[in-house]
């Protein structure tokens, strides 16, 4: 057997792939006793040479590329640790985090928020730690301050995603088990507080507060109520998405990555006409244009305004969907139709595989009734006459 002594960890996947068989078996070393044997047949196998108890032993670790270079290093690290010898460095938490990023990127809507949250609370303090040194007590000590700061919901998500990262590390062969599988049981479950929203019967009082808002803010408020869309979805609406009195929002702009159609009621169309007259950029494709050309209004614009009024703590922008959903429930709208109005997914996975309608026909009269109620509340509060009258004359 011929031995080629490379420097410690001089191997790379590219170098291993370039190794060619010879008449006799030869080996290349990677450090800490880890070697790769190249057989005349072309088979390449990993071997760990260990001196233990006065004897030199060769341990087979599997074939390349069934066992990758990093996996072989991790196996060598594990074996040397078991025998009380100095282990080489192996996979760190950041390696497993990259696996998670590659898997989740483009698959979950909240990817960027989740990624930043993990980087702040887990990867920054623990990213360079060896994976087999990550323990449940270490993770608990690292994230306990999140609970102390009163961010239980954040803590829950951090622990859930950390568990996913470690599960991926197990599946990739980086580690043999997930030490964080049950860490969440140590902490109290977060208390879920629904977003504040008054009952729909109090909508006239809400209108009394909103009647003093700037005209464009009133239009955005009323259209958001009628459309039942999320704040971010309302902000990004485009005129080019409207056809035959139906607003069709592309899948990539919706939370569940499914296209959503909104029937435009008579009141909603008058609100759109009013916005065209008030817009600083009436030629923009965005329905609700920002003051800056080519941009839409901020998704937080309505939320910030509500926060500045006496509605603070009683109503947030997302809570307007709750007002609408409660009205639908109290007016005997079928569950599936009501959920479709809010672009919610209803039913089991099996039922959704068969039922693919978005209930547009059923939703159209329902949303017309809801819009009529919203308009009546707004008129009683005297918050729309001066903004809708110019739009009516223009049409």
C-alpha cells in the first residue's frame, strides 16, 4: 500500500473526485488519523487510524461518496471523542443553519423574518459551536432572556425553528440525535392574544373617530374594510389586476401563495374613483400610490394612523378583518364562503384536493351586503360625502 501524506484537512470534494486508481491501493490523509483509501477498482473508502491501548487500529467509516468528506470528518470526530482522544473539528451549527435556509427559502412566506430572528437569537451566539456540543441546557441558557423580556411568542418560534435545524442535522448525518427536541417543554406556553378589534356593532363609533382622518386615509380605511384583505395586500394592489369588476391578486402577492379574487362592489368602485382623484400619482399602476413616484403606500400607513388616534389599543389594521369576519358569522354566511372572503384555507387536505372553487359567485352578493353596511356606517358618521361626491361627478 502506498501512502501519500497530505497536510491536515487538505482534502476537498474536488480533490477526492480527481483521485485516480493505480495498480496498487494507496491512501491520502486528512488529519487526525482520517484517511481515504483509493483501491485499484476505483472504489474510495474512508478509514480512521487510531492508536489506543498500545495498539494501532484501522476503523472503516464507509465509502465515498456514500459518506461525504464532512460526514467522514464528523464520524472521525465522534469515534475519537468516544475513545477520549483529541477530536478534529466537524460540523458547526452554522452548517446546519445553511441547510435550513436552503430548504425554507422560497417555501415559507415568513422566511426573511424567521432567518433574521434565528441569526439574532441562536446563530450569533452559537453558530460556531460544534454540533455535537449543542446541548439542551446550552440552548435553554441562550434563549432564556427572550422569555425574561416577555416575548413568549418569539421564544416559541425560535425554539421551533431551532428544532427544525437540528432535525435537518440528524437527517444529514451531522449528528445522531436532536438534543433540542423537547426544549420547549421547559418554558411556559405563550398566551395568545388576538389582535384588538371592536365588535362589528361598534363600527359606527369607529367611523366617528376616522371622520377626522385625511381623505386618502379614509379611502384606504374603508376599502380595507370592504376588501377584507390583509394590510400588506391592500397596499400593493394594482389597477392592472382589475378586470370585469373583479380584482385578481397574483399568488406571489398573497400570504398562502394562492391567487385571490375580490369582487368589486359598487361602493368599492366609487372608493377607487375617489382615490384616483386624490392620488399624487394618478397614472401609477398602484391603486394606493406613495408620495414617491413608482411606489405604493406603506403597508404600515393605516396601522400607524390608528395608533395615533383614540382607537389605539382597541383596533389595529389587521383587526379590521376580524370585524368583517364577525359580521359574516352573525349574518348567517356559510362558513366556507366566509373563510374564502378572507382568503383563508378551509377544510382538510383531502377535501381541498377535490374542492377547488374560490366561491366567487357566492361571495359577490355577500360582499355587496357587507359594503352596504360599511357605507351606511360611514355616511352616518359624515366621513365620505365630500370625497365620494367629486368621484361621482367625474364618472
